[in-house]
C-alpha cells in the first residue's frame, strides 16, 4: 500500500515541481532584479528562458495545473506519511554513516514536503502570514525538497517496484474485509508483530484516499478551468469580485489595500514615456484620442485562479515603444503610482512588448477601468502572471 501511494506521488511530485519552476520562469527573474525576489539563486536559475506570449492561456494552464495538483495530492501525501509512521520515528535514529545520511535525506524529504504543501495552500487562500516573501521561501524550499525526493527515489525505487510486483492490484481491489490479511512482519517495523483484526479493506483505504482527492479536485479545479465549474470552486479565495458590470471580475488586491487613492489617479495623473529621446507626457484624454486596439485575455494569478477572457482595449506597447524612439525595444520598465513595494514595478521582455495583444489598457469590456482594476491605465500581456500586469501605470521606460 505504501508503494501504491508512492507511485502516485512519483508521478505527481515531478509534475508539480516542473509547473512550479515554469511559474518561476514566467516572472522573468533573470531579466531584471526588479522581477527577482531570489537574488542569490545562483545555479538554481540555470534553466530560465524568455517566457513566451503564445499561447495566451499558457500561464493559466501551467499555474492552474500546479495549484490544482498540489491540492489534489494532499490526501495521497497524508496517506503515504501515515503508512510509514513507524519508520519516521524509528530508534535508534542513526545506526551508521549510511543510515545517518538516509535519515538526513528523510528529514529533508518529510520536512520539505510538509513545508511546501502548507505554505502553498496558505498562499492560494491569500493568507499572507509568512516571515518573509512566499515567493522566496517556496522557491528555495522546493529545491531542498526535490533534492531529497531524488535521493529517496534512488534509494527506494527498487524496493517499491518489488512491492508492486508482489501483489496483484486487481486482486486486492476484489478482496473483501473477511479475506483481508495483514502483511507479514517486515524489518522496518511497518507491520505490527500481532496486528488487530482489520477494520477496513485495502480497497476501502484506497477508495477513501482517492475519494478525498476527487472531492478536492471538484472544489478546486473550477477556479482555473472556468465555465460552470467555477461555481464548484469552493476552495477558491472568496470576496474577491468587486460587484457586477464590466469590471465585475476577480481581483487579488484592491487599490485601497496597496495604498492607491483617487488622488493618485485624479486629473493631475499623467503617463510618462521614456526612451533615448525627450520624455513624452500624456493625459488620459490624449491617450484615448490615439488609435485604440483590442485583445481578449484572461487574468491568471499565482494562486491558481483565473478569470474568463476579458475584452481589453487601449494602446499597443509596441506602438508606444516606437513613439519613444525604440521600435525594437528589448525591454520596458513599467512603474505604478502605488507606493514602492513588491510588484509596484515590473520589467517586460521584448517579445512581450511586440506581441500585438500586449496593451496599455484603458478600457475593459467596453467601460473605463475601475480603480481596483487599474484606472487610469494598466498593462495587460498574454500569458503573463497577473501580478506582472501592473495596474495604475504612470511611467514606461523603454530600453534596448
């Protein structure tokens, strides 16, 4: 049974890790220190690449899989840990150098997986109680955990394979309670010497764990899949939809929560565009008088939720780059009027600037942006993490 749970985690954990690392790459941390909350990552960022803008729903997919899978695996993880509790607390804790190394890897494995799952679940509920940046803690924790996971797999893969081959899963699923027999005693002490009569079949235990995972899938997946399933996403963050109408779709933080007031975006607001030439300054009325372009794009956040495709309209970032004198701009620094802090600024890559769907949006769904959605202007870029679609923009600095 331990090996069955282990096989599920052997498939799920690597997928969880890969989608998490893709999420990290989507923030473009190798592009600029503004985007990077892990400045000492060193070799851990070896794989970073220019995050694409095609398909436009890419981040919605990868992060939706990451969050949903992380939640769905919780019952399997708990069952796996339950099945090896005697091993976790065996005595003597260290019997030899080799045994000590195995115990150390086990400490990193169990501690790492509990840390990653707990912090991830707390974060997707927008409950920010971390002693530092979730982004940094989760990133380094993931590497510690995956290193221990690889060591553990190398040590236990052969034994797991032998255990899975020792019994027929189909036969076990047909075995009723009257014919359920305990495992023979094993050298690790996972089976009691004189076990009590069974109160549940193995298929019952698997069904309970599988049913728990299925239930969590139903109440989680809808927040990223959308459609009618959105109504079943009971574990999605609540009270994040600011009313109805054109601006009635989910947000993460309100303007008030980050210190943006109507005074910041009143009649004195101006958009500054910087490049190699003179600074260009525009009022919102002047921006509205320019040719407007449209794009249908969702907002997809690191917490796993996403919106339907919203109809955005505004000015193409590529056109603004040309106005700044850099039609082939390699990056742009986007700065918000919100007080300095995480994600008040972001740097976008050249491929993000030049995608025709990348906009400095002024309207959404045919109406002015609301204050909570970034009035008077916000960035919207395909396949971009929601937090990097900076709101309340007041300065764009295009660079080579």
